[in-house]
C-alpha cells in the first residue's frame, strides 16, 4: 500500500465511526436521488391521460417524504464530514507540533521555519478541505452512476448507448488535460511555503529592514514570489479552463442526443412519457460522475501529496528518551562519595564534533567541572563555543569522546533529566507570550512570587520590573518587543537562577548590560556558584576575571587553559584578546583586578 495512503488511513481510523455514518448516509442520499427520478416517472405514467386522481396523492406523499428524508440525510452527511475532517486536521496539527518539539534540532535547522510551518498550515488545511467537501462525492458519485446506469439499461439500452457516444472521447480528453494538474498543484503548495517563509523573514527582520532602508528590496522580492505563485496558479486555472468546454460539449451534446432520440422513441410509443423524463434526469447522474472523476482523482493525488509531506516530518525519529534517571544517579553518587570533596558534576573527555563529516568544529575537548566552580570559555567567533554548549545540553550529539554527568555517560542518562539539570541563558534571550511572572515561572512552575522576586533581585531585574505598568503581571509582547535587549537578558538570567539547576550555563550573559548591571550580575554569580557549577561563555573578559578555570578555544581546539592571571602572564590568544579589549575599551588592570572606565 502507498505510504501516504496508509498514513491517511491511520489518521482517519480514530474517527471511523463518524466516517461510516457519513458513508452510509451518502449512499442513502444517492438512492433517494435515484428514487425521486423513478417516482416522478411513475407519477407521469400513472396520471397523464388518466382521470384516476387517487393515484396522485400516494406518489406525491412518497416524493415529499423522499425529499424530506434526503434533506435530513444531506445534513447528517455534511455534519459528519465536518466533524471527522476537523478532528483529522486537529490531530494532524497536534502530531506535527509534538514532532517539531521532539525531533533533533539538526532536522529543524536544515529547513526554514516557514517551510515547516507550511506543513502544519497549508498541507493540513488542504487535506481537511478535501475530506470535508469532496469525501461525500467519492461515495455518492459511484452509487448514483451504477444505479442510474442499471435502471436506464432496463428502460432502453440502445438509447443509453447512443446517448453515451460522446463520453469516451471527452473522458480521454479530460484525462489528458488533467494529467499535469497533480504536479502543478504540488508546485502551488510549495510556493505557499515560500510565501510563508518570505512573510516570516520580513516580519521577524522589520527593525533591520527599516534600519537599512530595505523596504523597496523586500517589496520587490515578495512581489516576485507572489508573481511566481500567481503564474503557477494561473497555469492550473488555464488547464482547468480547457476542461470546461470539453465538459460542456459532453454534457449538452449528450443531452441533445438523448433528447432527440428519446423524444422520437416516446412519440413512436417505444418508451412512455415517464420513461422519457426519467431518462433525461438520470442521464445527468451518469454524466456528472464522469465529469467529476478527473477532479476527484486530482484531489486524491493532491491529498496524498500533502499527506506525504506531513509523513516526511512525522517519520523522523524523535530524540532518544531512554536512559537512567539523573535523580537516582545523583543519590547513588552522593552515597558513594559522601566523605569526598565537591562532586564532579560534568566531565568531557576527548570530545569531537562536526556538522559535516571529516570537518570537526570541536576537536578533542576535555575538562572537569565541580560544584562551586566557574568555568569560562573564550575565543574568537566561530571557534566552537556555542556548539560546545549544544553538546552539553544534548541538542547535538558528539561523535567522539565521552561526556559524563556525575560520572555517568551522557548517552546513558535521559535527555530530559540532563536538560532539567541545566539552566541556560543563551545569546538570544527568548521570551514567551504571557506575563513577566508566567515567563519566569517557566523555569520553576511551583515558584512563589517571593521566590521570583528574590531571583529577579539577584539578576538585577527587580528594579525595572517593579516600575512596569503592572509589575510582574505586565504582558510580554511577541518575542519581548516591549523590552530592551538588556531587560530581556536580565529576565533570562532571572529565569535561569530561578530554575535552581546544578549546572548554570551563561552564553554572553552581560553583552547587553551596562557597567553597573554587569557588576551586580558578577556579584550574583559569586553567590549562586557556591551550590552549583557555572559555565560562562564570554567575549567581554571582564565577565570571567574571577573564573576558577578559563579555557581558550580557537578553531575548535583548546589552545590555552588556566586562571585569568596565569593566562595574562603567558603568550597566547587570551592575552592578545585582553590587550585588544584594553586598547578598545580603556581597560586597566590594578592589583590583579579588572576595572572598566567605559561599559562594553
């Protein structure tokens, strides 16, 4: 069975009860439509030329009952179709969203977010629309075609054969015209993905766009994307437009031939007036399904194409969920080393990693980190500092060497527990929608407002939060648009402190802070590192002067290690970086301490 078809069936299976109700009532509607034509035939044959009006009322009642039942059945068909199609849409989107947050970061990074968003929006919606509006026709059309064909054969098979003389030719032409529609429709869906990508890039980059006066360029690019979409949609509609004359010729040509011959046969006494009427009515029930068949086939293939794109995402393997619970491991370690010194929380041994085979970004990295220690990682841009943090957090998987938490290999510990033991402040201080308090409470859902305030004071954030219109209940706009870069950074640091994880990782924690705020953060780090391990990535060397150990990375290799003073006393990249900052920022060293006369 086709993979896309089996995936579609899997999505439909939970709602098979509703689907069967829709199928049954679609069949009933088809039978009712055929019955109405037959009842009309008997009404004419029984009444025309007859004075027995008593025969009229039962037939009229039967027609009225059939119409009423048909209306009810059509309502049920529509309601059930909307119900199961909406549920399928909801289920698809829910599964896609769960997959987006569960798959490895590498898969997401290889694709634009607009393209992935198109799967959950455009593709899922296209499937829902077909199920809601076209599923009925896949059941109704075959039943009315078969019933109408069988009944008309019984009336006069020669007339039926003569009436259908145009159908094979028109069907062949329509099939030829409809053949490229599958590919064209797929191209349109892909173009919608590009539209999403372009809009997302533009909206996300509005400040830069305006700062560089790029509005005309972005308008031109977006206009080009729209023109491509318009061109592809126009080709689809042109192809469909060519099908319309063929359908029209087939329909009216069939009616014309049927009308002429059936009128002759009726006048000659070969068929009755009622049979003439039912022939003209039911021939449409043969023509319509044939005309609709190419469109239904196209919709079927379009649906399978959309399901295939969704299945491509759903078929990706999730991040691993196996391993030892870290809490159990910590208890075991604590019992074993109860009389030892500070516990070794994190250790790397000969760790190497590369995004491309044979092109390592990190090469043979090693260090140990104990409770109460601060490890600083410095180096030029592109040296692998942020990649190292991704390896620690399990976002990327190292290819050589060992990463150990509490002496246990990282791959033997659940990723969820590894990440629960890490509080991360990244370069991009991302804020979620909601209030300030809710945003901070993400790190610790059970935290009281007093605990939140205490963490905010430690991060030098309480002062500005308290001055907000609604304090900690102030609503954060999309991506924190109503906060400055420094304020967002302090909120991110507050969130990390509130998590109370044994490992605190700060990636450029003070890059958006002024001198006074930076000093406050450094004081807070000195306090909180007593019961946790701290890793700081920094370009501003003033942040890491008090670090217990500094590791200098250059092109993925550790070139120097030591304390601030040790590294200043030896030739190497660290002293070069320090002197460069000293020259640029008027930094001076006095008595082993670092003082700034100008904030970074």
